[in-house]
C-alpha cells in the first residue's frame, strides 16, 4: 500500500515538474486573422491652395492640424483665372494624440 502511494506521489511530482517547463498559450496571443493596430508616427500630406495674382507664393507651408505638424514644400503651381492653384506636399509627424489605425499583418 505504501509502495502504491509512493509511486503515485512520485509520478504526480514528475508530471507537475515537467509541466512547468512546457510553453503555455496565452489568451491574448494574436492569431493570423487578428490585425494589429499601430500608432502612426508620420504621414504624407498634400494641401491645395489658390493664390491670387500678385500675391507671393511661399516655397513652404507650415502644417499644424489635428496634432500633425510639419513643413510642406511647394510641389506644383498651375495658372488659373485670377491666380494660381498650388499644391504643397510633405511628411508631417504626430505631436500629440493623433494616432491613425494602421493594419499590420502579424508575423
């Protein structure tokens, strides 16, 4: 009787000690179909403006909208009735609470 209890306790002890070394699956583990949302640190912005004839067309434009900040550069200038249609482009960075969800495939 003592021998059976001893064997049972030893077997339980071995099984328990082996289970500590086994990897376990977390409930929060990301599967292949689960998207990951990352905060965007920068994004490209294009701004179109109409400048009246005779007004100075700046080479750059300071951008500060919704927490996004940066300097845009003049990339296009087209003559239109009464002035110019200009486009400023550039990369702006987040300076506050302006994260944009971006879907990233799990690796």
